C-alpha cells in the first residue's frame, strides 16, 4: 500500500510515517517510480508505534523495543536483551510515578472543588 493509504488506515500523518521510516521504526520498499510501498503488516506496526509514543517512550527507545515485539499482537519475541528489559522497567517505573502524581493532583482538585461547593 502507498503512504497515503497507510496514513488513512492508521490515522497518522504522512509526515509522521516518513519520520518513523527515517528513524528506523518502519520500512517500505520503493517502486520503480520511487513511491513508497508498505506491506499490510505496516498497519499493525504503526499502531504499535503510536501506542508506545502514547506510553511516553521516546523514538530512541521505540527503535530498540520494536524488534523485541511481534507486530500482530504486540507480544514479546525472544530477542529482548537484559539491558533493554532494565530500560523498559525503568520506563514503567517512570510511568507509575507519573500516574501517582496525577492521582495526587486529582485528589487535590477534588478537595478544592468540595471546599468551593460548601462555601
């Protein structure tokens, strides 16, 4: 499929898809006319990349992580290194801290809202 169809099917801009390719997260064959041609599996790959960005991972970590994941279900493959596992555990801990901070902020807002309602 061409880049426009991949963009449409994944709701990701063509610019982002080109960036993913430049960073090594996505690959495409080239037609004789120079157009990108993506395999069907690229849809799952782009969705996975979007999920990893949404989880707060940077493109450098995503490039390291993608070879360790199956695109179809996002499950692990057998090529994860101990360093990558440690890096991902650190990322998970960072996300847990962010969640805890957000919960504290929400609780504080709830207290302010309750106090304002009583006044």
